[in-house]
């Protein structure tokens, strides 16, 4: 028997612009599960302006989810309605009527999460199956092998070139600059929360913790269990202050994840010691295969003073310059 909290609250009328009939949705398989959420792959009949069957992803809650997780999902629903950008995951519809679980229907990203994609590409490397591997971002574009030297499909889909890394950073910065513009603070930016769609297009996702920014540009967090400590800025850890500049800090950690092909940040550091280490000036060191130029940008995102960190708009300019140089 489904937990009542998973069902749509009876007193909230469905939004006619987004409500999608459950009868036109066919659930196919579970793509993944978090602590309280579940992502399913499904086929939707005539959705998002397309006629016929479209593969979609469906976000829902697990049976043991609480009222606060339901609130997060509903808040994600509201925020996704507002966000329209090629680098932000697109909402296609929702099933919120009584008689079933709440479903958020979002676009399907064929490569899944960026973190898993990065890790998969690493496995191919270690198996010696990918000829265009080493991420010597510090050197010239000569380490980007021409297409004909890459492996054939499907492996080629998982190859990562230095240019891809720059492109991912650029795309994520564009999506984040857009969110900052519409006054949304993500609060959980990490490689696990970016999806990779066809054509290696990055889509910022997982708005469960996202909030509208208050007038003073800071958000005071509700007390909650899930805290992505290793991605959090010192002011968020100490005072629960979240701004677009604390998102920039998280983006710096995401850059480190990109360059290390999905490694876990601050290896060996206990989360309980992290705040004191950061306050004492400790930062992650430059990964071996990372250029000084890229490391400098990463470290600039980790400036203790939020105001001294670059904005996402400034970061976009840096990526564009670096991408030009890498041609
Ligand atoms: O790396 P993955 O296969 O990609 O594992 C996670 C899992 O669900 C739990 O989040 C996948 N996932 C989430 N949203 C989507 C989506 N919109 N399209 C495709 N896969 C998704 C994610």
C-alpha cells in the first residue's frame, strides 16, 4: 500500500498547463534511486509538443519518503516550471492528481549523470580501450586525437577529450548564469546533479534543494538531513548562507570532479574536519593532469570571501577564451 505522503495533496488543484494524464505514461524501468527519491524511465504519449511516444524520465518518491521530501519534490516542480534554458533540465509535465504517486516528467538524458559518465570513461581508459584518453589539459590541443583515432561506437560515446571538459564547464556555467539571473540558488551543484543528454549536452538537474533567493540575496536553510558538505562554501557550512556565489564555490568542486574524471573530492578528509581546514586556508591541490590556468580558475571559485569569487558570467568568458585557444 502506497504511503499517503506520496500521493498528491488533495487541496492543491492540478496545474492545467503541466498536468499530464497518467494513462498516457508507461513506466519502463528504474533508472536509479536516492535515499528518498526514485528516477524511472518511461514512455509518454504526445508530450512536450511531440506526437507519438517519447522516452522521458520520471521523478517520484520512494514509499518511505516523508512530508519534507514530498515538499522538496513539489518545490522542484514549481522551480522547474520557471526554468527554460538549454543547459537546465526541462520539465515536460507532471502527474499530481489523486489516485497515484506524484510524478515529475522531465526530459531524458541518454548518458545519465555526468559523474557516472566521467567514471565510465575512466574505466575505458584503465582498460586501455580508449586511445584518446589522457587529459593533459596543460598541453596543446595536439592531445586531442582526431575522430578517426577514437574507438567506434558505443565506446566512442564515452571518450572524453580535454575539449569536452572545457565544454562541460562552459555549458554548466551558462546554465548556472541563467539560474543566477532568475534568482535561483541551486545549493546542490555537483557532477552527480548534472545530466548528460545526446550530443554531450549538459543539463543542470536536481532542484530538490533549490530555493528562490531572498531580497538580500542570501537564503537561510531549513534544518535538513541531506547536506553535501564537500561541495559547500564555508559560509553555507557555518551560517547556512546560500547565494549564487556559494553555488560558484560548488562549481569549483565540480571542476575538480571534471578534471579527475569523477573522483570524490577531498580524499581522506573527514567531513567533520573540513570546515576548520578550509578556514585555515586549506584547498584541494592541483590534480596532476590539470593546467595551471584551469587550477587558477578552480581556486578562484574557492575564495574565502564570496564577493571575490568570479560570477558565472565571468566564468563563461574564461571558458570561451580557453575553448578558442584549444581549437
Ligand atoms: O548516472 P545515472 O544513470 O543517471 O544514474 C542516475 C539515476 O537516474 C539517479 O538519479 C539517472 N537519471 C536521473 N535523471 C535522469 C534523466 N532525466 N534522464 C536520464 N537519466 C536520469 C541518473
